[in-house]
C-alpha cells in the first residue's frame, strides 16, 4: 500500500530558507497577463523550482491581490518579483546583461521544446504572453530564440500557467540531469 505523505513529511523550505537557497538560473517574464489566477499559479511553479525571479510586465497585476494570493498560496512572499512597464525594454536590458531571452510562442523557425538544448550555467529568461494575443511580436523579434511546446490536438494553445509549468519543468529537468 502507498500512503500519502503529510505536509510535515515533505521537508520543504520556509520562506527564509527559500530566499537563501541557490536559485535555478531561470527567469519568467509575464507579458500582459490578464488572469490573476494565472499569475498566482506561475508564482507557485516558480517557487517549486527555485526560480530566480519573475518579472510582471504591462497590464500584468502585481501582489498583493487576493486573487493572486488565492492561487499563489504564499509563493508571492518567497519568489523574487519585480514590475516593469515595458516587456520589450526589459528584454533589451536582460540581453545586455548576458541573459538568454526566449519567447514561448508559436512562430516561424521556433525550436520545439523537446529539441531545446540547455546551456548549463547560462541564465535564461522565458517570456510568456497574453492569454489571447500571446507574446507581442516586437518582443518575439527582440528575443534571442523562440520556443514552442509541441501540441497534437485540436486546440491552438495551452493556458499560460500550464505553459509555464511545462517549460520550467522541462528546462529544470534538463539542467539537473546533464
């Protein structure tokens, strides 16, 4: 028989432990996200994988907000985040700092996630776009690379919080198994 573990058995970090822990060299950029629940879910994913930082850009709401808190479950307290008005300006700034910028979008010449090669030691910033319009074309054009999640059904896209989870898990797993 398999017994579910109690929360006390999971050996999780507290907020101070999280703040002091070595972070994964992954940055998430939320480009004009409308849904507060999506924002909160991305914070939880970022917490789960010790993500370096989240940038909330454009119309993306910022903590504290009850609807973000509802899905983040405290992750807004552990994960470093910052608001920026312009996603495009942020991408340009990160590139100057040597961060690899990657739009997650369906685009010509996109690299499929299963073929994406991770350079260990390199900080990567993934831009996740608006629920309807995706990542702004100017931002896609400014990024170093475009990453696409292969899909095989009838729908044309995944929810942004699901996209964040899939990308972060895949990249984290590749970084930690090389």
